[in-house]
C-alpha cells in the first residue's frame, strides 16, 4: 500500500465524491446523448434503438473511466496506470480536455434543458418544436463556443506566471503526496471533481485541489 491510512477509510468523503461523479459523469454522459439527440431532432421513432445503443455505450465508457477514478482515489496505484507510457498519457489528457467536456458540458447542456423542461411540464407537444428546440440548441451553441475557447486555451494559449504565484506553487509542489492538475488556463474539469490521470500525476502547474485537506489530515494521522 502507498499509505497506512488509505483514503477509502474516509467513508463519507468517498461516498459524497463518487456518488456525485456517478450521477453527473456516468449517468449524465448517457443522458446527454439521449436528450441532445432528441433536442436536435436526430433521435426519432425509427432510430430510437440505435440511439439507445449509442447512449448506453457512451455510458459504459464513462463507467470504466469512473472505476479508474475510484482506484486512483483509493491510492491503489503508485502512479497513474499509464504514467510510464507517454503516448497513452497524452491521449488520456486529450480525451479529458476535449471529449469529456464535449459530452458532459456541451451535449449535456442541451440535453439538460430538453429533459428538465419535460420533467417540469413546461415542454408540451405544442411548444416542443417551436420554443424549446431552438432554446436547447441555443444553449448548446453557447456551451460549444465556451468549449472551443477552453480547447484553444489548453492547446495554444501560454500563461505568464508571476513571482508570487511561482513561490506559492513551489511550496505546494514540495508537500508530500500533494495532488496536482493542469493549470494552463484550459482546465475543463467540472468544479471540484477529479478527472482520470490527474489524481497523482503532475500534468502542468501544481496547485492544491479540494481533496488536499484530506491529504493533510492523513499526514497528521500518520505522524
């Protein structure tokens, strides 16, 4: 084991974090495909089974990603499983910065508007096509523009680090077992939620994450 007190022992933290991930990133991924397909008029009665298969497959992919996150959170790996494979690690980073937010945030935004309006009874057969379809597509377009900007930042933009920021990050990097994530300005993770490959691997400018308090607590217990 990496530590005497594994994170899995902190049951409430584990439950609240990973239930959130399950709902938003696993079920949300399948729901995003399903809802966005109908919102855009792509899902019809003729191809509904095809969309069911696609949405289910996307959900399975994000479920596998979710299970890897659990293993990383429990510190079952000395490092990210693909840390010794730079090409694979690069592909994982590209996936996390592009495809993951595209499904969860872009398609998910349109699907959320479409599905929630039906749940609340606002969307009816009379106003579905005339009102809510343009509204859902507009929301999706806004989040798509946001996604393009984030991808541009993560890929091309360069940031200037101030001396004070540098000293802060140096201190953080020196802390034992400090968690890091990419801080190039192109981070597209959901707020406070981890992504695959960023639990214990330094992908960019180190900084503390919401889970770092737990690290400090574990260090105190070890002492």
